[in-house]
C-alpha cells in the first residue's frame, strides 16, 4: 500500500501542519488516553532483547485516513521504564478502515512516507555486549484497524529496521592482547555504511550512498576485550541482506603493555564473519598519539583534571596513574580561620577505562588503558570537527571509579585569546594580584559569543561545586533561559538519565547517571562519584558543604585577606587544564569603583556596558578599561530540594563564577552579577553549582 495524492498534498504543507500538531501535543494531558483518538501501547524488541521505554520517548505516527503526517506522540509518564510504552495521541479517528504507521524514535525530518536514515561508519563497543545497539536502531510497524471505541488502546509490536551483524575474532598467537579496532574496506570500493532510504508504507530499506566517500572504511572500536583461541565478537548495525557477502581488506589493531601491533588480511564480510587472525600479516605500530600531559612539546610533564583537544582524526593519551596535577598540598597548621589539612595524592592502579558521559555519540572513541595511559580518538563527524565535552573514568577491578578527567573538545585558541584583567586600585601594593590573565570563556564553553550572536547557550559552559574537580552539564539550547539539561550519552551511546525535578537519589552510584544525592561525600570518596551532585548538609545547619569535612584548601587558597599577597597554588582537585587554575578572588575586582562591587547605579565606573539588558543577552564588561569580555548569565544548580530544583535556575538572568578562595564562614567565594549588581567577591554555599573561568598560571 502507498499513500494517495492526498498524502503528498499534506506533505507539501508539512511545516505548518507539524507546528499545529506540536501545539496540540504539548497541550495534551498525557496521563490518560483521550476518547475518540488513536492511542497505542507499544512494545519493541531486537536481537533477543526487549526495549525498556525511556522517559521522554516519542514515536512518529502516520495515518492517511486520520490526516496524520509524522505526528509526534509522547510516552505517558506512568509507562516510562517498562516494556510496554503507552502513547496517547491528539489524532482523532477518521472514517472506515485505518492503516496506522508507527516508528521510533521520532524524527522531525521525516517529511514524507520515505525518509533518510544514516548509519555511521564508526561503531564503539565496551565489553562483550551489543545492548548499546538497541538505542541506535529504528523501529516500525503498521496496524490495520477499524476506529477503536472510547479511549481504547491499540497494541503495537515494533520491529527493528536494521539487522545485527557480528564479527568473531580469534587468534591463539595473540592470546592476552587487547582488541582495539577493526577497520574494514570493500575491495570493490562499495559502501559498507551510509545513508539508507526507508519507506514507512512498504517497509523497503535501500542503501542510497556512502557517508562522505562511498569507500569510507567501516570501523569497529573495542574496549575491554581480549582475544585468544576462543572467539570474541564485535557487533554493528547494517541494512545488508542476510545472504550478502563482500570481499574486504581487514586491518586489526591489538595492544598490550609493550605496545601495539597491526594485523592485515583479506576475508569475506557477511552477517556472521569469522576471522582467524593467526594467518594475518603483522607489523609493529609506532605510537603517534598526542601526549596531552606535554602540551608544549618540551618533554616536561604537566597533568591536570581537564585536557583540551582540538584536532579531529587524532589519537590522544594522558597518564592514568596521576591524580590531577599530582601536587602535594602541605597542611597549614597556622591557618586558624578554618581547615587546611593538606592534600596528598596517591599513585593509582586502574584496571579499565571508558567514557562516562559525552555530549554527542562517538564524540570521542576507542578509549583504552595501555602502558599506564588512557588513549582515545577524536574522530570528528566524517572528517568535520565536532566540539563538545566528555568525561573519561578509570575503574578498579571491582568497577569502582578511581578518578575521571574532563575532555574539552574545542578548536579555539585559548592561549591567544587570553584577557588580562585590571584589578582594583586598592590592590596596587600587592604584586601577586596584578594582571590576572583569564580565558575568554567559561570552562567547558564551546563559544565565547553571546546569545544574541550565536543563538545558543554554548558560552555558558559547565558547572562545578566549589572545591570539586567534576563538571556538571549545562543547559540545552532551547532558549536563553533554558532550565533543561543538555543531553549526554554513555559509553554505549545511550542517553544518560538526568535526575528528575524535585527529587534526589537515595545513594551514590558509579553508573552513567546524573544524580542528586542528599548526603555528604567523605574525603576518601571525593573522586568516586563524578556524576553525583551532592547536596551536603542543610542550610539551617549553615554547613551546606558537599564534603563531610569543610576543607578550605581544596582549590589551593585558604589564606584570607589581601595582605596575604598570595593566590596560592593549583591542587589535584582543580578542574582547569594544564597551565591554568580556577581564577583568584581578586581577578575581577577592577570592574566597579568598590573592590567588592555592588550596585551599578551607585558604584559603576563605565566598565559595565549593558547592565539593563536583563534576561535578554550576556553582560559585556570592559575587563581592562578598554577591551570587552562577555560574561554569560549561566545561572546555577541549586542543591536544595523544592521548587528551585529543575536542575537549573536563574539561567539568562544571573551569573555566578567560583573563585579559588573560601570564606571563614565555610562558604566558597564567587563573582556574581544580575540586573542591578556586579559583586566581585561574595560568599556562597559550596554545594551550589556555578561556572568557572580559568586563570593562566604565571
């Protein structure tokens, strides 16, 4: 069956119709099915596994008889998390027998009965499982039915569009080697991945071309897999027929503690390929990865909790045994305003490494642990640089996180764009505070442009609790005041759960889930739960600190008062990349006529360019009296439960940035601005989530 001419008339006016459907969809009460409308209960399975429907799942619905063209239908909240997803639509029944077409996940660009789906040329797998491929597939079904009475719900079983292909690898000569990668190229140059056309009415699936080049190799990255005489398997999705066989060149990369080797050979690629690599030719691979702990290339190691990568198509590495910068912070027994017990790093012995979260599927790939280093690739998107953020974690043999590192994927020249700020004249006698050089963007930001210029929240960056090294994801780009978290993906390409509004998680977990835990961390666990936003103690106790002990030296500056004439030093918990640290508390004191700052009306000195554009754009500040810095109103993450827990608040209206210091009230020192005020130094509960701007270490 094909849709009639009437369908194509509808498709031609699709933009207006889709908008109308979306408006109705957003107004629908999804708690109960609506009488007289098409409602379905969906199950989906593939490769022997049944889908657990995620919160926020959305199907696409076509029905000619009901004048429905690619209508988005959201899952009912009550059925999320189960094997049967209830979808209650705004589409009213028409007359006669209906043919209802359903597919998942919903795509806005499905503008006719036939639409394009692209399978990537690179797949990543951690361990011996293909469960991650469930979220990469597309499912569909059709239902022939008469209009249902009342609020009845149709049963729909969705089938996968793409098939599961398997490559089994064995080789007794290489027993104990890690299987890192398989690269496959068809000898006749035909495409092994690319764009497919899928027809929702006929179920026909056809390959229409390669990704960028028809001969682009199919690459399977592996992590945590050792080969030997018993076969191990890598899986990927394909639209090929079960009986298809293509003669291919195979390049297999193996590694162990001594280095890497490359195996090359020829075999037939089928839906169940079996490779015995003992007969393949082997050669030693020179390690041409980029050492992120030697950013200047001078041989002097400089480690950190954040590494900046900006060139696609490269392999990178960094030490996996060093905590942060590896610096021992001595105790300060003379410090009587709080606790400065010192910080002593230890040498770590990880058993494995993988991506914990990233802002795009396959933003970084091929993560592996080798020779006490973490290796990873920055593939880009078919050769195009893709900016973003990711976190790689290392684990002990029991699966506990030992440490994690933020990978900031940006091609910005951060060094060339440094801004030298002018501090307040009251600090003229103190040389340590003069001429601080700050980055022109927040840590983790993918732009230094304001909302008006970019129409994105890319400049808002990531969020941090005072004294912690671990980043929390920022708001998405749905609006300047968005309170919705940007989506992130785990090592298998699945969407990471985000703690729901007004709720907390009972306990800590090493899973790739954004949680909000109403407890405190011990010093021993300070690095173990990088995705847990930690509430800490209550405000009423005036100790809203995320750690059990209120250590004032976590970010290296326990000293109080300008007369100390010091900005301290970087610690193992500092979140900034090599050569940088969290800005000192005096860095922005020159903006207002008073060093601490205050109301624009009373204390302005001409350095604030646009204070009255409240909720419309980012703040423009003359950081040296002449040149302008953009300070995005990134808002904050509340640690309190209640109406403010979304998880963001005040985005688009307030800006908060942590400094490296803490007050004698057990509160972190921050910079803050809003419509009326610019305050360079202000005490705030350390459990808040604020932005960070990094300062160049002199």
